[in-house]
């Protein structure tokens, strides 16, 4: 099967796909500033002369020509919780089936989350999952067992074949998550930041709630860069329908594209500045650009939280 066939084939094995994503990412690490950072064990440290050679990682030596020993201490492990917005707007763009070349926002988030889980598994970090729309659809606390991960992968696979017609109040469920998580965790949030009935002030109050509870928060602002940011449509008149409110508007895209992109760009800057103010890691993630940004953010966060 060639590359184009892989990209156009329906996603049937999320676990295998996540492993492929992570393996590709790891290959690139050795050419990056993370050269030598372990994605195989809880931690590596440089070998010191006189230490036991029992835990030397010879595979890593073959790649780096440096001696590292493996560490398994419990204190090196993290607790991570992945949060996914499953509202109607996250099911944009509308696709007949999810493939690597035709993903909607929630499909991208599911694959990104599965890839994070794969790299968390290799680091022996515990992982939990929350999915919400107009209700708290799924919650699982942080655990590290293989059975637990299989259960979470099943939930993510359902996102690839599901539909949603509901709006959501992200802030409400972030408050609930803050109440559920009693131990300090690294929290990854996948959302497109659309809240038709509330302004962003209430959303940032919820994010502050997580920070107040000593959690580290990474906000993946998930969007389709081609249409949602660049407003790249053909020039024929179009009817746009808000998938969450049902509101309709008829416009010629060429007439509003410049103003639209300016306003959206300003909105992204506003979100970034707000997150900076509250010490929240803000990462805009275009669903067309792959998963390296997501996985790199984990490595950075993990090094900060040791």
C-alpha cells in the first residue's frame, strides 16, 4: 500500500496508527533539541563511571554514542489527563469518513490523544480522559494499566465515527474536571474555543480553577487553518450555517475574507495573551499540519514538571 492509499484509507486501528505517529516523531527527535530525551522509559541519565552497567540502555547508545542508564523511580512519573470537546463545531469540516487526509477537528483530537497516550505509555505516565459536549459524556481517572489504556482507546475510536449536533459550555465541564482531579496533573485540553452563549471570560475562569488546584494546563486550540483561519473558499456566493446555533448567513466570501482573517488573527492573539497572563500553555493546532506540536508540548511539559 503506497502513501496516498494510507492517507485515504479509513482509520480502523487507532492503536497502531498512534504507534506509527509516535515512531515517526521519535525519529525526528534525534535531530532536534530533544536529542537524548527518553521516550522509552521514565527517565534516562548519563552513565557515571563506577556505576552498575545493569541498566545501561545499549539501544540508545547505538543511536547517540553516549552511555545512558534507565531510571524507574516512581517520582519520575506524571499524572496526565486529556480533555476533548465533542460539540457540534468540533465535527467540522463535514467528512463522510475519517481518513488521515480527511479529518475533522474531533478526529484530529482523537488521533492526537491516542498518540499522547502511546508516548505516555512509554514514559510509564498515568493517563485519564474526559469527553464532553452538552453533558459530561465520559470520564476515566488517571491510571497506567494496559487494560485502562485499551478502554480509553475504545472511547477515542468512537469519536472517529460519531456525530454531534449539540452546543457546549466548555467552562462548565472544566470546572467539573477541576473538582474531580484531586492530585496534581498535567492537563491537555482539545477544544476549538467556540462557545455561542458565553464570552471567553467564563472559560478563563474555569482554566484558572484548574491552575488554582496546582495543575499544569496545555490548551490545544484546535482549528481548520484552510477555512476557519484563512477563509479559503471559492468566490461563488455561499450560505454559512452555524452548526451549533443553526444561524444562517449568505455572503460572497471574497468580499469579507480580508476583514475575517484580520478579526480571527486578533482573536488568536487575544487568547494567547490571556493564557500567558494565567500561565497556561496556549498552542493553536491546525488539523492539517500533523501531530509534532502536540507531542513536543508533552516533552516540554514533562521536563518542566520533573
